[in-house]
């Protein structure tokens, strides 16, 4: 019995031991194989991420350089300079990650990427240097036609190819991991009855794989939720912008019409208050809709000539009733040395002042609130003037331990319940961020029980050569649409108030207006009536929207060159860029008479005769004038509007000098004489000569087009 039992037990023991050893060997092999696969996958993933960082910063450098070349805005240099500084290090990290792979990228390919990256950055920096020396037009040609595009395209192709290879390798390794797990699971399941060790190893590995899968699933779900929230936010902002801006267009537009037709000073004051109040309300609406831009530091600034004395009067009028009800005195002082016309974003500066003064009045129950403007141009400092705005009050003051926090969002200066009910705490946060974006600083001094003083310092405010518009006599009111050649306009809009506003603008003018309620009605009108000279196309409309209507109109051969201006109430930056690219012009609601006039003047010639010297010579024009006229036409649409609107002496001088150089190169006496007269006006500081010369430019281009026979676009 023992003899038969002992061998059986020994065999069973040996079998059990063999199963245990086999389980250990199978488990060990599976663990090592899976670990190696995981290591290869990790190394591949690291290499993929490194190349993605290189590719992303390369795109940032390209977009920043293009933005700077197009807008000449120094803010676009920030992403380019950051990418330029980071790319060498990122490339070294990507190279190191490649060398960690078993079959990484060949050395020759890596060296080619390094060579093309350095060449591309060097070429881009040279193009930026050309922008600073010779202007954006010349630099744009170099950027398009030079070696930058070649290096950039080849570099992006190499990186894109490597990213695709690494991504494919990741998929292969994932499949290998899944196959290894499946094989090991089946083997361990067969041996699990005799080996707890193999079962434990398999359990550990499966738990790790399951946890990784769950983490990946959660990450994918979070990404989907974030993308959906971002899309919903964009839709909400676009919808709210359209719904709010559309009635504001009627309020401001009809306010301008009432102001233009006012018969006495009392009516003018009332109409001016309506327009000013509407503009202030519009600014608040813009801040609410664009608060995400403020947080991201992407607020657009539009400097224009303004007189701080007009801002002082506006502030006094705005808060007069509130101060009277509270028994608080409002004192405003403007230093005599401040120039009468400063080039600054008036809407943003007005928002800063309104927030600070409103805050001071809100927390002052009795006493006085002071608003002081100080600034004096120093000799030899150039056409800039430091501007200081100081707002003081006799309110309760701010505790010292809260002075550093009051500029944070949703923070009040006091914790009392009465004060907490007075606002959201966003005012000072917006003021600080706007001040910083305008190149200034804000500080506060306060003593509990004695009041506070907020000081905004803008050290480099440029002095404008153009006079600031006077109160009650703005440029919008002075616009005369009869200055444009008699034309037929088609206005496409589903809002009757907007149509009535346009009719009001063109009432008693020599223009004819036709209307359509949507894109489909516009197509029907164009089919049965004579072609208009220009179309004002709303974007959001029932039946057929403006984008679809544009596509359908462009399908008709006879309407391909019909100028179509997009009119929208949207405030989204990406939508504006898309509309400017597809339409011939762009106007945002609410628009003023001046804004509408400027948009139409790009396509309708001036009606005023005899303001420019004649160039109607009978002799045929030289062949070199053909390319010159095309360049002048491009400048008329791109550079001239900003120069004429800003009237900054340095910009006018540069514009005239560039055109004089073009005239000399093409041997064009009419253009040379015009540029010389404009330069004389700049050198003599004659505002009238500069305004007259710039106003003559479109007519000069038109006459040169006629003489050369260059077809209009």
C-alpha cells in the first residue's frame, strides 16, 4: 500500500511541483515580455510627445510670425519668440527620445530636421527684420516667395511623417500587449488549479491593464465633455451677441439720426445723451460677452484721437444724478498741459474711468469724490505724453490686509453684508487687466476711515496729429453719403428696424435702396432686377443665411465681381476672420454712419470733383504703370484706411515715403507729385494738407486705372 501510494504521491508531488514551476516560468516569461512591451510603448509614447511638442511650437512660431507680418502688432511676436527659444531644447529632447528607441529615426533624417528648423527660424527672423525696416508689404512677399515656405513645408512633412510612424507603432504595441495578455490569461487559466503563484501574477497584470484602460476611458470622456462645453460656450456667445447687438444697432443708429436732425440745443443734449448712454451700454455688453478674452489677454484695442476733457465732461454728466441723490460731491480736474488729442482706445479708457469713479461713489456715503487727469509732454520725449488718472474718495477705506486682493475677480474691499450686496467684484479686476494690456499700471493707497486713492499711470500715450471729435459734433454726424457716386444698394436683413435705419441713413441722398428679408429673397431680386452696385448682407437670417447666399451668388458668372459686405452682430474673433476672408467687406453691428460710409467708400468712388490734380493725359501710360496700379489698389484696400483714420504723423510720413519710392521706381510723375505734396504737409505739421492729400488717394488711383486700362477687381 505504501509502495503504491508513495510513488503516486511522489508523482503527484512532482506533477504539482512541475505545474508550479511551469506556472512560475510561464508567469515570469509573460511578465518579462509584457514589461518589455510596456517599456517599448512608453519609449515610443515619449518620442511621440516630444515630436508633438516640436510640431506644436513650430506652428506657434509660424502663426506668430504671420500675425506680425499681417498686422504689424508686436503682441504676435510673443508666441514666435517663445517658440524660437524653446524649439532647440525640444528638438534635443526629441532626438534623445529617438535614440532611446530600438529602431529610432536615422541620424541623417534627424540632422535634416535640425538643419531645416534652424534655416526656417533664421529666415523668419530675417523676414521680421525686413518688416521692421521696409514694411509689412515687402516682408509678406519675402515670406511667401522666399525660402521660408520651402523649409517650413519640408519640415512639417518630415515631422508629420514621423508622428504618423510613431502613432502606428503605438497601435502595434497596443495590439501586442493585448495578444500577450490574452495568451498569458489562457495559459495561466489552464495552470491556475495547481499554481497560486501564477494565478496571483496573472491577477496583478490584469488589474494593472484594467486600471490603465479605465484611466484612458476617463481621460477620453473628460476630453469629450470639455470639447462639448467649449462648443456650447461658443454657440451661446454667438447667439447672445447677435440678440443683444441687433437692438443696440437700432438704438445707436436712430440716436445718430435724431442728433443730426435736432433743431435746438435741448434736443441735441437729449440726443447726445441717448448716443453716449447707448455707447456706454454697448461697451458694458461687449465686456460681458468678451470677458473670456480679457482673462486670456486677447482684447482688441482700437486707438483713436480723443480729448480727456470730453471724457471728464461725460463722466460728470453720467454720475451727476447718482451723486445728487447720495449727497456726494464730484470734483473733476484736468491739467492744462494735457494735449487736446491723444491716440488711445477711448472706449477702454472710458471703461477704466467709469469703473473707478462708480466704485468710489458706490462706497462713499458722504463727502467728495475727485477725478484728476494729469500729464505733460516733456521736451525731447517725442510725440508721447504720460497720462495719469487719479480717483480719490472720502469713503470707509480699505483694510491694509486686503489691498493686494481687491484686484482679484469677485473680491470686495470690505466683507460687510451691505457692501457685498453692491456688486460682483469684477470692476477692479477688469480695470487692472485693461490697464496692463494698455501698457500701464494701477496702484492704490488707502486708510481706513479716511478714504482711498486709485492711480492709473499710462506712461507712453501717443499724441495724435488729428484733432479729437468735439462733443455733439462727432464724425458720424458729419458723414455725407452724397460724397459717394450715386449708387444702387441692396440691403439684405430680416430685422425691419435695421432696414429702417439704413433707409434713414440714405434718406434725401442720391442713392437708391432695395431690400430683401433673407438670402433667398436676395437671389430672387438679383434674378429679376438690374444688378446693384453693392450688397449689404446680414449673416444670421431665416430661410437662407448670408453665407449660403454668398455661395449661391458667386455661382453666377455675371455676379462674381459684385461687392458683398458682411453685416453681423457676432463678436467672435474667429467668425470675424472667416467672414473677412470670404466676403469683400465686413461691418459689425451696431454700426455708425461713419463705419458704414468707410465700408462703402472702399467700393464706391467719390462723387466730389476737382479735388485732385488732373492726370488725364492723352499719351499712353508706360508699361511699368500696370503693376504699379495693382500695388496702389492693394494699398488702398489694406493700408490707406488705417492711415487715414488714425492720422498718426509717423504713419502718414511712412505711407507717403513708400508711395514716393514706388513712383520713382515706375517713373510715375502724377504719383510722385502727390506723394511729395503729402510729405510737405507732414513736414509742415499741416493737418489740413494731410487730410486733403489722403482723401485724394482713391481718386488718384482711379484716374491711373483709367489711364492704364487696368481692370478693376
